[in-house]
C-alpha cells in the first residue's frame, strides 16, 4: 500500500506544531506501517493517531463531548492523564462536558478546557489529546454562549503556551464549523484528509483483491484469467470507485463476497452500492443486443438521417466494447461521460427525437431525458441555480437541481440546447466540469456523470445573427456539413478557445429532410392518425397519391423539417375530422372512410377527396 499524501504531510507538520486541525475525510481508513505495538495496515483515524503517537512515546487520550476523556486502547494512558489533572476515572472515562451552566457569567466553568489546559500547560510528560467530532460541541459557532467562547479561548491558550511538546489534535468533518479565530490561528496547522486518489485506490484494491470473492469462486476464476485481464479489472475498479473512501471500497468488497460475484462481474457491486441496481445499463447484455439492431430502431424513429445514425451507433458500439477512448490516464477515461454528441443542422430534423430514442435504447426508458435551455444561462448565478442553488437562492435544498438528480439517478441523457447562447464562462465551467472531470458539486454532494450520455445542440451555421438562413435546400449535404462545422469551430475559438478543439469528432450535422424521408414521415403520421381514429370507432385508409401530394405540399415548409411535415399532415387530418362531424350532424355516421386524393377546391384551398360508408 502506498503512503498517502495526508500521512506524509502529517508526519512533517507534527514536528512543527503543537496544535493540528484535521478535517475532510476523517471517518476513513489511513495506512500505517507496523508500529512497535503490532498495529499496522488500514486503520481508522483515531486508531491511526494512537498508533502513530504511542510509537513516539506519547501518552494518548481521546475526548468527545459525550464520553469525556478516554482511551479504550490503553487504560494506562488514561490513568496517567487522570493522575496528572487530578481527576477520577469512572467506568473507563474522565467525565468532563464541553460547557457547563450556559448562563454563567462570572466563572470559567468549562470542564473540558480546564482539564486540557492542565495537561497542556503543566505536564512535563508528553501527552497528546485527540478531540473528536468537534463540530458537534456547540449549536451555532457564529453565536457562541459565553462559556463556549471561554472554552475555545482556553483551548487556544493551551496550545499557544504548551509546555514541552504536548499536543492537541482537533478532528472535525468541517473545519469551517470551528470559530474562525481557531481555524486560522498561527498556532494550529490545518490538514485536510482528502478522498483517496486513483493511485491510492488502485494500491488498496490490489492488496485486498484476493479477498473480494468467496474462496471457491475466486480460485476457480483466478487461474482461468490471464494476469493482464486481472490487472485491467483492478484498474477499472480503481477508476469506478472515484469519490469513494477506503471504508466504502471495503464495504463493496464485502458486498462482492456476499453476492458470490465472479471476478469478471466484480464491478456490479460498485453499481449496486452507488445506485441500488446490480447491472449498469452500459455494461448489460440487453444494450449489446439492442446495438445489433440499433440502426434500424433509430432510422424508424428519425427519418432521412441514415449517415449520422450510423455514425452514432458505431460510436456507441465502441463505447460499450471499451475501445473508444485513447488516454494514458485510466481514471480520466472511466470518469468522463460514456459518450457525448454535438448535434447541429436544420431545425425539425430529429435532434430532440434522437435524445428520447437513445434514452430508450440505452436505459430502457424514453423518459430518462433531462433538458436544459442554455439560452437561460446568461451568467454564473443562473448556472449555479441549475446545478444546485446557493443558500441565498429560492430552491436551495429542494433536490431539484442537476447535481441532486444525477446523484439520485445517473442513468440519463442530458440535453443542453443551443449551447452557443449561454454565457461563455458558463459553458466553459459546465463543459470542463462534466466533460473533462466527469463531476459537478454543490453543497449536498458530488455528482458523477460517467454513466450519462451528453447531447448538446447548436444552431450555429444555420442562422446568422439576423435570423437569416445561411444554408439552403439547394446545397448538397457535404456543403452544409462543412459550413456548419466551420461556424461551430469559429464561434468557440473566439468564445472559449481552450475547448474549441474538443468538439472535433463529436459534432454530428443533420441534413435537411429530402423528398423520400418526407414521404416516410407522412406515412408514419398517417399511421398514427389511423390508430387514433380507430380508437374512436372509425377506420380510414388512403391512396398512395395522398402520401405523394402531402409530401409535395410539405416541401414548401421544408426548412422547418419534421415540424413542417407534421403541420401539413395535421391540417388534412383536421379536414377528415370536420368531414366526420359534418356527416354526424346530418344523421350519417361514417365508420369506414377512404382518402383518394387531394385537389384544389377552386378557392385556392386544397381539399381531401373522401369516400365513406356507414
């Protein structure tokens, strides 16, 4: 096991300061090489501190506001402490509340601080007092009762004037919950125990890997897998446990053991631990099978975009196979979103529909889509409200922000519409946080985006600043694609030059809907209308000439894409509805209709030619 940065920093600063504040990941394990008492390995922080200091000849006592002073690891140390301060040991404790009589105005009636001062200021024997969970000692650190303030002042005095080399170690999850004049005091060194790095997680997992599985399963698998495959699994587990502490990894190990997981499936325990599901959709057989027929599935939903659908499906297949990214940093690969696409091109061509179709294909849930209109992100304040409102904003803590939603369910398609309309600083912050680091944070936690699919959309290259079209129907697709890609690149070279090149390879440009796709959309919409009318007790059919004429009429609205086609079909389906109502008003109830043509009525309006019977 490699030595952590915290251990290295602690070893150095301990020799320089009599007061040390430790915050951050204080409930985790810390690695210690074997000491003179035989303690070694991954130890909880209090045990680590005891082992570290006792090895250097110190007597160690712990303190918390419930138990008082104690040391369950060494009764001798506690007895010596009690003798030094003139107190009695009762049931293995020296009782001493943090404060007494909150209303007292004329005495330093603060038992804990008085005993601490005695040992720190008077003892020539080396003592270390380790105060645990200090953030819980008072209700409001910004409004201290007089005895509470006296206690902290006496603590500061004790450290600043410590006799010999006596020490006070304050352990807290959040140092900001200490009085600022303690936290920033020059007599205290502030050290943060961060979450383990990729290298530390890798070393820890490699050490305990043989114990991840039940012996009979591990042995049967162990010798059937080549060493390089085992190494890749350890690397993957180290990357997937980003944001977890050693204790949580140990809990995952126990979960793997209890589930009798095979080595090849060890990462299932991580998904189960994080999200309450055993199989990650991205690693499921269901998705692999879905991707075999994904082009047909998507082409049935999005018409006339066969080339871009092929491009997207091939990308997803590489992602699922784990052969898409090239990087010398496995932690980076595993933490980035699984895939990201920038969709550009004419409106109404299926960009939104693709989001829902991919959510159904990958996650089995077409509603697993969360959309953000980037035009609303005009400054960093609006962005912060979306990812997690600050305490001063409405919505703080309601769980509706992006970070909370992803923590609760990371298996989503995130759609960021019209990215060019957001403030460049907002987009840089969003893009680098999610796309590079794979995380966003707020006051309530860290969200991992590694299991999300990111879709960004842009109108760059389609409309200019005046709202005029820069591309036209008489352009071929390659010309449209080149023009749009150059506009996107040019925009971000100016607005966010540090990320402009990162769009290369992720941009997918849609084409205008051409004649044949329009006919397919017309047929699809008419099929939907047929089902709707059948549910109302009316059957209708149509001749092929009707499809051709509706498609031809839709071509005048071609720049609106699928929306133009829908508007055209809706108009004529509405005519069919009016015809049925007119018949019913005359006492005739048609149950079977046939649309045979669309012809002008002489007043500049095209009308359906309908045949029907009761």
